[in-house]
């Protein structure tokens, strides 16, 4: 329980006790439901270059409330595509995606340490599910070639607007190679306007307790 207490103190210090109680309650339920251990934070100071840390977010997994709200907006046709988690961290979203019914998943993370954790998650999911394919890469999102099978992309503010602009260009490049619907599940969507400017449409969104936010963006 120490990890939950430490996370409670972290959230409470930054965003208030009401939100801390809410998030940690969902953390306890979520980690138990999916049988994983992904709670905690990491500033990645020993794992990522100082230059890269100017543009990327520290490790903090997306809270289960927001992730569940976003996943609940998926349709059966979405589940037949590949789910790409950008900034996959320890693999929380990969585990949730597999539980929701995706059989093809991919995750990328710039941090070698988090990549290794995601590999462990991948191996655990292989033991849990049959006929599942998970590709995890330790790679800069600006250099990642988005597979043409990707139909859903999950984002939890993995980087700032500078890298986001280049990542959106990679998405557009993938769409030029193969036109298809793409759905963005965007938690705490700080760079949402860049996606709207790129031709995506927001089909749903929520705000809870001022700080928890999510957006569904699609390009048909």
C-alpha cells in the first residue's frame, strides 16, 4: 500500500486532496481489475537526455477514470485495428487495450527504462491472452513509422507542442500511404488545437473535477 500512499501525497500536493482521494481510489480498483502494477512517477532524469526532457513529460500513468472513459467510446470496428500507445510507459494502456478486446497493439517510449517495463508487460499479456500481437519499441515518436493497420492512437500528453507537430505529420504521412479512419483517445488534451488544425474533429469530451479531461478526435 506504500505506493498508493506516496502517489496520494504526490497528487494531493499538486492538485488537492479531493482529487487525490478520487484518483487513488480508482488506482486501487484499476490495478486490481487488470492485475498489473503501473502506479508511480519518474522524472526520467537518469534515463533521458537533458535536451529531450525539455519536450517530454515525466512518467505518470494516465489515471484509470480518464482511460476508462476514453476506452468506453470505442466501437467494435475500432477493436479490429491496431491500438498505438504513444509514450506507453510501463504498459498500463496496453493492458487495458488487451482487456477491451484489441488483438493488435503497439507502444513506443523514448525511455529505455520504461521500454523495458513495457516489454515485461507485453510478455505478461502474451501469457494471459491468446492470438494477441504486441509490438513495443524504444523510439523517438518523430522517427516512428506508424503502421498502416493503426486505427486508434492513445495519448496522455507524452510531449509538448513542438514534438506533437512532428508526430501529427507522421500520422498524416501514414494516412497518405493508406486512407482510413483514425480515432485519437486523448487524455488531458493540451495540444488538442493542433489536431483540430490538422483536420481532426472532436466528437466527444469531458471535464471532471477541473483537472481530469479527455477528448475523442476522429478523422474519417
